């Protein structure tokens, strides 16, 4: 696992972009952009990613994700301020939503079809195309939550996080 740069001098673009969210607090900024999902080992690397298994990259990333969002206040702040600026942001959102869908299935039997309509497609790496993969994921989630066509990807994913009770339950 890797973390993002720890100083403003090493990565000024990252810090300037996150200063709006964190008020310039370096500690909060470092926490806000903690990178733990390896870009090369996500859904397309099925053997290493190994979704649903207690061994594999997905399991390790899920542990970090659950730790990062262990506190309800951290989840509330994330929901209020998350941005989608790069591949890590996109992969983190897919992981968080996948964990929420998995929990929804375990706790409720998934009456709204999240696992059938979205998670199954994630596991099958249908959203991994470099050019259109994330856009396809957002459109699939849009259909699931019933958000208007005019809503941007952030609004769609925020609605999904709310619908799956991210703040209340965590991933």
C-alpha cells in the first residue's frame, strides 16, 4: 500500500486542491487523500483483487477503507466534501459502494437489486475501460437510484451513498 505525499512541497497541486475542503489544515488534508487502492490491482485483476474472499487485494483495501471510515463523522465529512479528481478517487468510490452493496445484501437480502444490477457488473470488471468505464459505472448507479439525467456524477454517487446509508452504517 502507498500513501500520498506528506508535504506541500512534494505535491503542491494535491494540497492546493484539497485546501478548500480542509481549510488548509495539513493533517486533515493528508487524511483526506490517503491512497490505498492500487490502480493496477482493481476489478480487472480478478485473481489478485479476489472480491468476496478473505484473501487478496480487495480484502486488504476493504480493511483500510473500513478503518478510514470507521467514525461516523469521517463518513459525514466525506459525503459532504468528496471530489472525483483522479483514478484513485474513482476506485475508492467504487470500493466504498461495493462494500455498501455487499452489506445491503447481507443485512436486507438486497430487495432493491443493488448486487444484481451494479455489484455483479463490478465483479465482472464491466466498468474498467480506461475511457468510458467510470462513466458507465455512474450511469449504472444513476439507473439504480433514479437520479435525473441532468445530475452530475458527484450528485449520482452522493445519492447512492445516501441510499445505501453510508453515513449511518459505514462500508
